[in-house]
């Protein structure tokens, strides 16, 4: 199941970078600019400390979906491993579906220390986190369709738990490596990933999604394939680059599996260990959206169905305006 059209473009708000009222305004502009969906991360701590923001994504989602009623929304991603019991996730997202209709997607992943350890949890191994995620997906699906569920897993349990709002909630699974790609193909309605070499995606990730899907009688074509595209747009290159420097911690080696959870330490490490050249290689930075169009075309050509753009531009209104004038119409014309 998917609420996203083939070869569609979504917009990701960035709570780490902007306050809740600003991202609500930008989401509304994104709808008017022709974006086909809105995505939001689900964090407790931001990736950096100085001038950072963070707020509860589910509350933001309900507010935004009440204002913006024509397009779907999704989390990229919620971690159903420690701070959230999967039954509470099932209840929360069934509530969103009940209030706002069939246009909410639950993106799930194996989590990051900055969102779990601050709440008093020990940081598990990657294998345990993946196993917790798979158990959580099973629980969410059972509660969405069954009555008074008993479940005893390795990490979670239910005792005649009944969700009084049944749900057809699509679940998209985050996959950065072959193991989680296979899991996404087996258990997910879709999969979500971040930028990586296209050869790696084509020759390693997609075959594992196919393998997982075929193990349960499905095809990779039944899985909505979603990827993030990170950009900063401005006529002044230095300004565009500077607006991204706070996200240097995202480029630290193995950071998504790191046990580090303090934004102050992450910020300091990023400023020391990640160069501006590495940042410029990871993000599309510049004054023109032509490079955005080229990259989105490449992602569609390799097999992605939906690309959501995460912009940290100095002037976000200008970024949204450029997509309204040039990017969205370009792909709408191609799809005719």
C-alpha cells in the first residue's frame, strides 16, 4: 500500500534546524508548490546543539495534517525499539488515520542513540535493534487487524491488547544495508533510504529488497521505494554551505550506529572531523535547481518511486518557489 504516486517528489521539514511554527508554514508552502507529500523526522535530540530545535513529531503531524488536507504525510523515521512501545505507536498512528483519513505513513527504523539513550536506556547492538524493529512491525500490524492480541516476543509482549481503532496503516522500513533491505522487502509496504552510491543501491540494496519480497510471494514492484535528497540552495555559495555546517555530525563514520547521544559532543566532533569538502560532496549546494533535477532523474531512473527533498537553504521560501516554478512542472510534464 502506498499513498505516493510513482515518480513523485516530497518535502521534508527539518525540526533540528527550524522551529515548529516555521516548519508548519513551510509545509503549507510545499503543498502549494506542488510537492506530493510531507515527511518529518522523529527525534528526541537534534544532531547539533547551537541554535537547534526539536519537538514531538506526532503532535506536529496532527497539526499540519489538519491544515494541509490534500497530500499524505510520513515519518522518516520513527524508531519502535525503546522509547516508544510499538502498541503506543499503533494507537497514535491509528488516531492520526482516524482524524485525518488514509494519508499517514509510518516510517520505522532501527534507531539512533541520540533519541533513545537520553531517556535512560542502554544502547543495544545493531542486531538487537533490528530484531526489536521487526517485532514492533509485527505487533503494529496485529493490533491494526486483530482483537485482544496476546504476543510474547523476545523484547515485547502483549496481554490481550486491543486497539479500538483498527488501521490500514502503511509501514515503510528504513534500510541502509542488505539485512534491513531484505527485511523491508519482506515486511514493509515501502522502504526508505538515504543517499548512497547508485551502483550500491542498484546491485546490493534492490536485490535484497527483491529477495525479501519474493520470500513472501511479492515483487519489488509491490514495495514503494523512497530516498532522501539533501540540498541547500542560495545565490551565495558560502551562505548555502554555512547553513549545512551544523549537519556535519551526520557525516561522521558509522554515526547511525554510534552510541554517542549528546548533541554538544556530536557538534564538536562534526566541526573537527568533517571538512567542508566532504559536506559539499554529500549535499547538493548551489544557486540553481538544475543539479536537483538531474539528481532526481537519476534516482527515478535507478528505480526509486518517491524522492523527498530535505532542504537546509538559507532562504527556504526561495527554495520552495524554485521548485514550484521549475522542478515540479518539469517532472509533471515528463509524466504526461
